[in-house]
């Protein structure tokens, strides 16, 4: 596994990871954390992820040449519920 700096080009992959996580949570009946709508369809979520990428705090975990995870570094605590 390799950890690298993320950028605006990583936004679609990160949104796709969140979309898969939301779908899994919905399938488990656990909608309290991120709701039921995919992140990619919510302008505020897209703006947040884009801000991580543009602000220099995004890190991408790569496994076998593919994005496997994302971490956002910054001074402020992120909101975990909608």
C-alpha cells in the first residue's frame, strides 16, 4: 500500500468510495450517519470533498495501483452526521 497526496483528479474516485459506503450502510438499515443519498448526488458533499483536494489535506491510499481509501487532514473536526 502507498499513501500519496490527493488532488482534484481524485474527487470522482473518493465520491465513488463514499457512494459505496452509503449503499452498504443503507443495505444494513443504518442511515443515521450519512443518510441514504449518494455523496456524488449532493452538491454540499461534492464541495466538501473537492475542498479537501484543493486544500492540500487529502491523502489517498493506493493498493495495486487503485485508490483504496481517503483521509482528510486539517485543523477542523469534520462533521460525521448529516
